[in-house]
C-alpha cells in the first residue's frame, strides 16, 4: 500500500513538474493561463516579475521531483550519501522557490485573499525547511523527518493546486476565476499540511543510525 501511494505521488510530481517546465520554458510564459489571466486583468508585469516566475518554476520543480526520494526510507538506507546530496539540492530549491514565491504572491490573482494565501504558503515553506535543516544539523533525526514531511506537504501544493483549479473553473465557471483562485490559494496547501500533521503525530518514525550526519 505504501509503495503504491509513494508511486502515485511520484508520478503526479513528475507530471506536474514536467508540465510546468514545458509550459513556461518551451511553449512560453506568455501563453500560460496564469499569465494570460493577469494580462487580461490589465496587471502590469515587468521583466523582473518574469524572471522571478522562471526562478520559482525551475526551483520548485526541482524540489517537487526530489521530495519523494528524500522521504523514502528505503532509498535513504540504500543511498545515504545520495540522500544527503539530494537533500541539499532540495533545500536550495525551497530557498529560491520560496523567496521568489514571496515576491510573486504580491501579484497573485484572487485579491487580498489570494495574496495572503500564497504569501503564507511561501513563508511556511521557508520556515519548515529551515526547521528541518536545523534539526538534522543537531542530529535530531526524528524531528528532522517530521519537519520534512510538513515541508513536502507544502511543496506538494503545486500538485493539489492543479487538481483543484480545473474543478473550480468547471463548477464556478471561468468568469469567476478570481473567486476560485482566492479559495484555492488556501485550499491548495492547508489540507495538505493538516494531513501531514496528523500523520507525524499518529505515526512514530524510526530513524536508522546511518541517518545521522557525519
């Protein structure tokens, strides 16, 4: 059951990351629905905004696809050094993805609710990554694992957002996109984080001795 869940999560992350990379770096950002909706709303987007969007997409995609492997106990046990190296790359992705996400949140669709939703997501994303890093630096492996689960639940918002968005557009219609986005800006990550918190509180994690940093 765990392998199936892990496999499903990994497939979704690769699909979403692949879609984002193709959409924004191959097809072009100006043809993306997110950008088109902002231009139609006559929101001025400068070159710095496009640069931050590119950083956010690239960095977040890296963390999104790496996450399932850093969370896998079997992968960690068989490939401890790779686990550490991937973890460092994951954290860099969060640093750049979260930092750029804070800036992009200022321009988020959905009014103040949308800006606050995505802004809060970026802040918690950065804080939980710092907490996870801080715990492993102090050899608190169990706490590190729990913070990584919380953090990845926020990273996974990239997937859940793209699940909720077409559903809301179908239900409320494209003409109420701002309303949909204001709700999704919270719905994309709050349930993820709540489920992660329930998981880490109910299921004790067993660290391996080899998990401790040298």
